[in-house]
């Protein structure tokens, strides 16, 4: 996936490019960043994401 603001010879995989676009959207105020009340809440969500892909 090549976007206008990325070099044509980009060596990033699709998942990394998607994360970069998401970060730009957060910085630009287009989407809201996630926030967690604790590290445990963050890690629980990460565990759920990892196990739901399996």
C-alpha cells in the first residue's frame, strides 16, 4: 500500500503502514486515541486482540 505521503520504495509491511496511518489520523484529530485507566486494562485488551486472531 503506497500513500501520497510515503516514499514509493517503502519497505514497511501492510500492518506497519496501517499503524502509521492510524497515528497520523490521531495526530490530525480525525480519530480519538485510546486511553486506559491502568496498565492491567491495556494488557488485557492486548491479550484479547492477540487471542481473538488465533
